[in-house]
């Protein structure tokens, strides 16, 4: 079986590529830039730009299997505005370039990503090949519904949303199968009319050797609630701050860790009730996961939420919402799952931990046990099983 993957950015794509390469299924990978194809460039690049190159290194993938478009990356970086601008320009040009390249390739199946897959999938179908969407988000209609609760992208007008949604819908019309990150993400597709048997779940993993459990649990001193993620309204930061201000709990602290996005003004309004750390290296982040008593993540929309699993692996129970993909893990006993945008439900679970300190250790130990099943090796196995199932259904020889 020969599989082609096309992803303009990186996200978790490197792990998908590893899963395919381990089975010798990967025939070609298309992207905007793979720095491991340009060793000389890495040596002469100014230090200020080396971070960007590191982000675009695809480890363990032979350079001869990678085809990239560096000039398109430059154009992509020069583009200003919101995601719609990039979809209309650099993503579109990348999609068209891959579609053209497919006509020269020998392959059985192509995997690509939202906003950059319409032309690619159309070209594949013209050749009678199988198309697979690796969906990092949820169904676009669900995103639209969440917009009615909270503006996920404040600069996205109704017209821009309709443009992106129409593009996604056109691509779904030429999509044979879909990979999703969670049961929640899959349910949004099924709820919007997609066949469940053509949707596969592959949970992203963690490195259990890095995210190790705490050795002691806090029983008496100050109680720490930790949030790790981008500071944006989509993650439920507004609800979290509102609840903590209303509770005004003594001997309890709220710690926020992650890059700033659209919540800056909001956080300034509540600055007296939390401590904020913009960035931590993974090695330092582990220490904060271990020191925290409870991880709290009241997101309005997250197809997975890797930080939830990381916290659980460190022995910290979690509070998440039904719209968080990692609830798949939490609901096994590693914390609580609450409705979205429900201040009273969030207060109730926060107070539970405040009033039941001994439950934190019990649930924390269980959280650690649960998190051990979410490894990258498990993700690889899920990807391979999904791709081989698709191949068997389509009559593709392995």
C-alpha cells in the first residue's frame, strides 16, 4: 500500500508520518517546508529564525520521501489577517500544487487536512484513489453552533465563516473516510449526517517517561487549580475567571499557563485572582502539573486537549467539559466532566475538591493509571489499524 500525506503545517502530522513509515506505507509527504531537507539552510539561518525551522523538522522521515514548497511558506508568513486570508491564498496554492503533483504519483490513498484538501481530493478521486481527511477539529457545523455561545474568532465575520464552511463542505463531498482525535469529534460528524463506519478515532499520545506522577499529594496546604492552554475565549477562560472571582475561596489559588491570544483584556479585568505564566518548557511544565492539585479546563470546544492527558499522567485529576475530546479519559475516573458554559456545575466541582481533599489523591492515582493508555505507540497502532481497515474495505493490497 502506498500512502501520500499532504499537510501545509505540522501540528501532530509528524506522528502520523511515523506510524505510516514504520509499516513502510508512506510513499510521499507534501508540506510547505521541511527543514530536514535543507541542512545548509539550518546552518546559515539567523538564530531568530531557527525556532521556526525546528518546528518544521519532520523527525524519522527520510528526506527523499518529502516534497516541499519553501516559496509558498514565505508567502504564507507574509500574509496578514485571519485564517480566511491564508485559506484563500497560501493554503489554496499548496492544495493546487499537491493536486498537480498527484497526477505524477503512484499511490493508493491520500491523507490531507481541512482548508487545504479540496483540490487534492478532487485530483485523487479523478484517478480513482481513496481519500482520507485527518480532522484536527470537529464538524464545522458544531463550530458554527458554538459561535452562538462565544465568539471563537472575534475577527471572523459571518461572511468569512460561510466561506470557510463552504470550502469544508465541498471537500467533505470528495472525502471517503475521516480520522478524528476523539469520541466527541466523531460524534459531531455523525450528528451532521456522516456515516459512523467511515470515521475512525485515533487519540494523540504523550511521553509517559516525561509526564511522570507526583510522589505525594497535598492534603493541608494551599489548594492549586491549574489551567494550561492558549489564553482564548474558546478555552472557557471567561467562565473560569468569573467563577473564581465569585467563589473568592480562601487558601486556594488559580494558576494559568500558556500563550496569550484573545483573552488579554478579559484577564486584565480579573488580574487579582490568578497567577499567569506565558510559557514553560515541557520539563518545567511537568513540575507544575505535579505541584497542582486539580487541572481545570472548561473549554467550549476542543477536539482533544493534550494538556488534560499530560496533567492526568502526572497524577492530577481534571475538570473538563463535554466538548473536550479528552473527556474520553477523564470520564473513566480521572476527574469530572461538566456541561459547557455552566458556571454552577464548575463551581460545584471546584468546591468538591476544596471540601474533599482526600479524594484528590484517590482520583489523581486513577488519573495517572488512565493516562498510561494514551501513548504515541497507542496512537500509531490506532492509525495503522484504521488505514489497514480502509485498505481492506477498498480492496487495496497491503
